C-alpha cells in the first residue's frame, strides 16, 4: 500500500508540467555553465568510466547519517565529532550537487521533473544542515540535532527519488548494456553503400550498428548511445568522433571511447572488413 502511494505521488510529480517553468530555465543555465568539454567530462564521469554523481553522494550522505547517529547514541560526548561530520558533509555536498545538476540538465519531460524535486529536497536538506552546523557552533546541540534529523528525513526522500530515476527510469544506466552482440562476422551492407563521413545504420540481429567511412577506413560502433539511447547514426561526424544528436556526447570512431560527455560509458566497438563488395562486422572485445 505504501509503495503504491509513493508510486502515485512520483507519477503526479512527473505529470506536473508546472514544474517546467522552473526546471527548463535552470537546466538551460546549467548546460551553459557546463558547456566547456573539460567541465562536462569532469562532472559526467567520462574519465571514470561510469557516472560520477552516485560516487560523490556517498560522502555527504554518510557524513550526515553518522553525525545523527552520534547525536542519538553519544549525546554531549559526541557533539564535537558530530559537528565535524556535518561540516564534512557540507563540503562534500557541493561537488555532488554539481555533478548531479550536470546529469539532470540533459533530461527531459517527466524524469526531469522528478529530478528537479530530487534536487530541491537535497537543497533543502543541505540548508538545514548549514543551520545545524551554525547552531552547534553556538553551543545549541539540541537545536543542531533536531535540524540534522529533519535534514536526514529530506535526504531519505531525495534518495528514494534518485533510486527511482536510476533503477526504474534507467537514468545513468548504459542503454546498450543489455543488447546482445552476435559473435562472428555478419554481412550488413554493400561496400558501395558507404559514403565518406556519412554514418550508415545497419542491423546485426536486433542490435543497431553505425558504420562510418573516414579517411578511407571503415569504423563501426553500436548505434544506441550509452548515455540516453540516442541514435548515433543520425549524428554528425566531428573529426575522428561521432556526436550523438540528442545531448552532444562524442565517441571516438576508432574504439568508442568517450571524447566528450555527458556520456560516461564507452560505446561498444565493432571490427569491420570488406569481403569482395560486401561489408561485414563482428563485435570487438569489450
């Protein structure tokens, strides 16, 4: 019953287009601030090989939770340590928030609305923790404890929404992870069908693959963008990379590695060969 009530509440949040009046302008500003490639890659986790935000959230959540645990279990004896933990959580909240905002800014529709509420709850929780830290510094441990308890409650709600986005809606999950890749060579196209610099979509079983002829060499990657499922075959070839038409992620044609976020997971690469007048592909080792 409780789960059904929560699901209905999340459904209402996703359908509330009134949130777009705030969400869309904020997302636009975040995208402008994270436009430089070095910033986008750093916040997206392109250098890490998977999204950075879930990693960074562990520190503030852990610090705030342990501060509350000390408040409840040790009282005045744990006051100094609890205050330090609240301070640590606040310091760690900034990079966690920025990485989350970067990921969220590329979302659309219902999941962006749910993500907006997720961020708002975390922001409110952080505000309460700031107040708690100052209250503790003035010697008002009881007030600080109550503020932190309220903040942890908001954090739990935000964490539930974050889990919904990741595990129910697939945000941050590689969109090609569950695609099967047939072993062995598969005939997919005629050699004369490839045009220099123009992506071509082919199918290997049920898996879409994009082939690009660049500088006389043929390259192939899985065509479903790992970031949000965008069709790479509809994107542009930029230098030695192909760019997703949805959010601008760029992948190296040679090996599928991420050149620019918001993608953080490499595209599966495929070997390509020409047999007579036919193009054949097979999966490259991951």
